[in-house]
C-alpha cells in the first residue's frame, strides 16, 4: 500500500470528503422529517432511510479513502463530526417526541462536553484529535441501531414491543460503550500531556523509564 504523502493530507475536495459533506447536509433534513410530521409513520420511515444511508456512507468513505489513498486531515475531522451530529440530532428528536427521557440526552451530552474539554487541552499543546477507537466505533454502531428501533417502536404496530426492547438494549449498551470510549480517550490524553510535562534529560543522558506507564 502506498504511503500517504504530507501534501495529500491537506486535500479537501476528495471523494471521501464529498461523501462526508453530503452526510452532514442530511442532518437538517433528518430533523425536519422526524419533527415536521411527528405523528405519521411516513416521515419516520424516510428518516430511517436517511439514517441507513448515513451509516452506509460512513463505511463507504473510509473504504474509498483507503483504496484511493485519499486520507486527509479534514476527513479525519468530518467523519466523527458527522457521526456525532447524527447521534445528537437523533436523541434530541427522540426526546422532543417523548420516546426517550431527557436523562439519556444528558448522559450523552455530558460525555461530549468532557471530551470537548480534553480536546481543547490537547490543542493547546499542539495535538490534533485522538484516533477513533474500536470501542468508540462499537458504541456509535449500537446507538445507530438503537435509534431506528426506538422510532419504529413508537408506532402502534404488532412489532412495536419487540422494537422497543431491542432499541433500549442497544441504547443502554451503546451509552455504556460511549462512556468507556471516553475514559480510554482521557487516558490517552493524560499520557500525552504527562509526557510533555516530563523534564528534558541532560544531553547524552536518556530519560529514565517510568515504571508506572
């Protein structure tokens, strides 16, 4: 596999980035669908289709970026930003519709606020965003499964109870993984910041290894 050159990291108009921009543009459309016709199933089904397309595009842009060597810095920011916006917009819409409680909104918002503080501290030291972990991806996947099921379970259908049970199972498990991923990010950030705070060793004398790491 060819190595991505530094100048390629600065590209904006690449196929993966265009897919990410399109996914971001779908967020207000999604909100309009679920809030404009909150009592009809048609709006929800269109919204679920948009969520499915967003999930597929999330997988697709990563595949294309690696296959065409079109990784970029802006792509590394757009991809998680789109995921977070869909999660935030979906849980807010679910709460406004009365499908979930505001406590779940608060739990996920507190996590994002904590990571925002961590990211700010890293940026002050010249670090970029941390890489998305496997746990974080798993959490996002669980939540993206949960929300459509909760939407489906809100309608008076024969499968509503089953949809609600599985939807809440994914929501609770996804929230737990979301916080677990946040703890892992905080540990990474602390390790980076602690390394910066270590005193420089005299010339010719290596730093002693820290047994606590």
